[in-house]
C-alpha cells in the first residue's frame, strides 16, 4: 500500500514513494550513494510501514525517477538540500506529527549532518554510515590497483572540468574488481548489486555515477557535526564493514549527545542479509520510542521515551 508522490527541491521534481501510516510518525528515507529508492529502501520501508509508521522514500535529483539534468550526478550540497525539502514535505503528509530520517552508506553520513540542523527531526538512523570520507577513502585505496586509482583520478578531474563546460558526465561503475575504474573496489561493495537487487529485481537501477561526484564525496566528513546533533541518533555499525568502516562511526557516536549503537557482525550490507531481522527490530523499537512519545497508550497513560 504505497503511492507515488512528488515534491520540489530547488525547482526540481523529486519522486518518492509514500506509505501512509497510522501512528503519526513518519520516516524519510533514501538509499546509498547512487542507489535509488527501491533497491535502497524497500525492505526497510515495508517493515516500518507494517509497524504503523508513514514512510517517504525518495530519489535524489538526477537519479531514479526524479528529474534533474545531467543524470547520475551526485552533489553532496544538492542532495542535502533534497533531504531538507523531503523533510519539509513529509511534515505536510496527512496524519504526520513527528519525522525521523534514515539512510545508509554515504547518505548515512548526511543523517548526522541533518540531525545537527534545526529541521524539527525527532530521531535519526545512520546505518552502515560513511561519516569520515578521507579515512574511508584511504582505506578503500588498499583495494585499488595503482593503475585503477590513477585512471579514476584522471577521469574524475576530466569530468569536473567537463562539467564546467556543460559536457555530459563521464560515468564510472559504483563497484568493480581491483584494477577496474569504479567508485569502490572493496570486497563488500562488489556484493551490493546482488544483495540490493537480487536476480535483477530492479532492472531500472543504473549502477553508475558521474566521475565528477567522486572527489567531493571523498572529502566529505559529516562526523564533525555529531557533537551538535539535536535529536537521538541510532548508529547501526557493521563490524567487518570495508566500505564505510566501523571505527569512524563508533568515534562519531561517542561524541553524539543522544547516541545509541547497534553493532552487528558482517560486512557493509549485513543489515540487508544475515543481520536484517535484528537490525529492523532495533530500528522499529528506536522509532517507537522517539516518534511515539507523548502518545496515549490503550490504558490512557502517556508514553515517554525510554532512557538510553
């Protein structure tokens, strides 16, 4: 039970799925960097909706069903603006009283920055989040060949210059084996396609990104916003994550005023596979504590959030 909706970000139409809810809480969601809303959010959105929450799962500008030219260009600043527009739109949906935000991988880092802003967010979930681009990039370089790294750098610089002259983007794959030109060559990144789109369930998902998007993302470091978080953040950390790394996220959580941490075994995509049930249960409980506080229980008593 979901419906297609659209909202506007900087004059560009962003496409979204709206799952109507019953309990007054709403979760705004996107997938990972270059991952569209269906492979990135469907499995979690369905569970949140089954628990009574409204869900707004959207595509950033230039991706998926959202408008915006040129295609496959991910600008951190623009995507953060898309998030702000999505949060504002979610507050206008029927029955919505409180809003939470959810994302994984690089957009999981957006969650930390957005939680530090005055956006009226009640709770946030950063799953397998990349919160320290420079550290993650240095680690990911271990899985690149020298030639592959140089070709990626050259293509990224050429595409940045091409963008100044409105030339079409030079695309790179989201993931590829060592020696190939791709956003990531890490072992768990190579599993992303089959895990997020098993048996090519989402054939319209274009698993590429503009090379001009790579370097700005590599320098993005949202962990610096963690001490200023205005709402509780649940950090879901995968102990063997080779694509976003556990250590920087645990460090960010330690500086977050109202942080909860769930550590699970497995790689970057463990919340979609072996750890899925544990992660979903914890996320639903977390959302219930912070989105439903002040609601009346069946007995008429007022519910309050549990302590950390």
